[in-house]
C-alpha cells in the first residue's frame, strides 16, 4: 500500500548581506538599494544592468517574513526585482517559519515563508485575515537534505532508508555492520563506532528527514514525524551549521543538513539507494527531479506537495526540502496586491528560478512552476 507524506522542510542559513553600503548587515530586507537603470551609479561607476523578464506592477510595498531556508533566495530575488521595478519595495524578515506564519495570521505581512504545511486549524484561522478567502501554499524554493559523513579512506558511501533508520536510531553502531557492507562491497569499511548527529532544536530539516525515514522505511522507523528529533541515542547540536561542523571535524560522524553546508565545508555525502536504479547523490538537479516526483495534493489554488516514498523515481533524490509562500487566496490588501502578484510571478518564473542552482537550491520543475504561476494570477 502506498503512503503519501506532505513535503515539510526547513533550512538554517547564515545571516548574509542583501546589498552593499547602507544596506550591509540589515536584518529586515527593505528597499534601500538603488534602482539600476543603466548609465552610472552615484559614484560614477557603471550601474548593473536591469534584470530582464520581470513584469513590474508599479509602486507599492510588500512585507513578508518566515523561513530562513529561503533567505539566500529571497535576498537574490529582492535585489533583482527592485532593480527592475522602480518604486516597488519588498521586505522579507527571516524570523523562522513559526514566526512567519504567526505574522501572516495577524495580518502584519502579505506572505509567510514556511518550512511545513499549515494545519487544518491554521487554515481555518487564516479566514479571519483573508477576508472572504483562506491561506494557500505556493511551493517556491526546494533543495536536498544531504547526509554527510566523515570516514577516512572512504570517499563514496551508499545507504538506503532502512539502514539510515537503523544508524540514526542506534541499532547499527559500527561502520563495518553487515547492512552497510552489503551496500558497499568494494569499500574498506573500518570497525570503528558510528557517531550519528541530529538537531537538538526543533527543525523543519529534522521533520523532513524523519518524514522520509517513516515513509521509506516504516518498519525501521516507528517514531512520530515531528520537528523535534524522535530517534534514540547519538549526539546533538543546534542548527545545521553545528551538525555540519561536527561531521567535518570528527571522524566516524554522520549527520544531516542542507546541501549548502556540505558544499561549504567540503563534506562527503551519502548516495541513496532508493531501489529504483543506480544510487542517487544529492545535487540540485536530482533534487529537482525529486520535487517533480511529488504530487500536488492541495485543493484548488493550494499547491501543497506530497511524496510517495513507496514509488521512487530513477535519478530522483528522495530527501527534498520545500519552502512555501503562504498567501491569501482572496482578501489581500488592495494597495499591495499588484506588487505581490508581480513579485511572486517573477520568483516562480524562469527568470527567478534560473539562479537558484548556484545558491544550492533546486529549481522548481516546469510543471510545478506553471501551476504556481497560474495560482498567483488568481490572487485577489
């Protein structure tokens, strides 16, 4: 029997700068950057070219807040959009998914970025904010959750869902365990202990990883799917950066984090044996294929995605993050609605998605992006 699991995501990223000069270090990403229109900037230097392919909607300001998973993408999108659209201002405050949804529910923002799907109760509450409508989910930013490891002498490792479940639940405790040897017959596996690392803080990354284990290996992972870690044993650290640092510095360690952390620290990652052909490494391309394997299960203009872990697709990495923009289907503020629709149409469009791979995100598959843009056009 096939089971479906909503895509729940999250990513902890470093604070970074949206614009240089007066904008450096700002937490709230406001429109303090100059709008490049060609010619020179205020210092006499050649201005950057105005981005093409953006359909501007006049002046207006749109506020959003929420997931840190999409922070780097938002910084890029806001920079590009505001250089193209004079008078438009987009502000995004990366407070975390919970705070972002709470601000949206209070009507303080036009959209909230969230790592996970809103509950039925939260959808019901949104009707007070969305006058005449309700909140809907628009998938916008995806990416793989990498399983990184530090095992001197082993530069390629294959694991499957049951073996990962046993490792992270402390039932497999040495690197030369029979289940690992079977998946890696040519590797020189030591008899040293495995040190699995998990997040100590509530995390959408943890929720997504446990969702995968519960869906792909239900017999080996009987624990509830939650943002808090449910497995037994192992070490713990707060934030993906801490987990990645532990893996990078401690031989014998294995942990989970977003691909960007593995790339930044040159951490070797596990290829996943999904049972659908060759093992799959975590890349932006294979993660996009993983998103393409998901089904849109939301009703109407809600584009909530769900994976069927019982039916893996060849070449699709199965542990994929997804961050949604939560918006009002109806009842948006008239003054900000045109810019909101323009901005979200850009982020879900070819121009907005094309740079994401360079930022270690997985661009939306064309079919999903088309559905998102169609939903954006209907916002009122």
